[in-house]
């Protein structure tokens, strides 16, 4: 994440109105993974709760924020399509809380962003298709990471070694998310031909 974006997100008057850094990364990653490109002008306002008026004091500040978000989107999209996307710094497992707050917030932001692209995902990977299982698996992983306590209960009911299983889920996310993005891109490209 660029230092200018980190600076904007750290400003006290903006920090309360904008998604946190981890939520921002998650949301932008969801937009970068979407099967069809969605113009940032269509989703940028969701970064401050969907309000019509932005929380920025000046047009220059808004422009700097928008440019930093687009740069983050470009970097995320490239990493997803080249299979090199990794968890952002701060996202990790935690002995005490299962996941760090950044991991939980990243998952929350990604799930929020997914809602905006949901129709596109359902068009490309309809419910009865085998591709839908891949999409469902990725969404399930992020849901579990967003609410790890419930995940641990569910894993315990299944008789799984919950901590090892949970660690495996966390470790598999980059591969699954890159694979999902690449599969969706293939489907979109084949559909266009």
C-alpha cells in the first residue's frame, strides 16, 4: 500500500469515515479478483460507506485517495493474475485470537467487495456449475477467517484437528484466490470469443 494512502487512512477525521487499511485491502482485492472489470468510479464511494459526498476536505485529497486506490487495484490485479498474490503484511494467524485483527478486517473488506461483484460471479460461475464449488470454497474460507470462533466450533463438531485445519485454510487462501481469479478470467475470455 502506498505511503500516501496510509497517510490518508491515518488522518483522524478520515479514519472514522473510511474503511481501515486492512478492510481497504480486502475490498480492493475483491474488486481486482472480479470476473469483469468494474470501473472504480462505480465502487469508490463504498470505501466511505456509500455516501454521495466524500469525507475529503479538498478535491486534491479525494484525487490522491482515488489514485492510490487505483494503484492498489492494479497491483492486486496483477498479483492475482500472475499467481503471486500473498496475504498483506499484518494478516496472520494468532495464538490467542486465532487470527490477527488485520486478517479479520481483510476478510470483512473482501466479503463486502464480493457483494458488489456478486451478480458477475453468479453469471460466470452459476450455481449448478463445478466452478461454483471453487467460488464457494474461497468465500467459505474468508467467512471462516472473518468469524474464526464459529469456524473452530464447526471444525470441532466435524472431529477435525481444528487448529491444524484452520492453519491449512489460512495457508491455502493465496493459491485459491489466485486460482479463482484466473479461472474467472479464462471463462470471461472464452465467453467473449
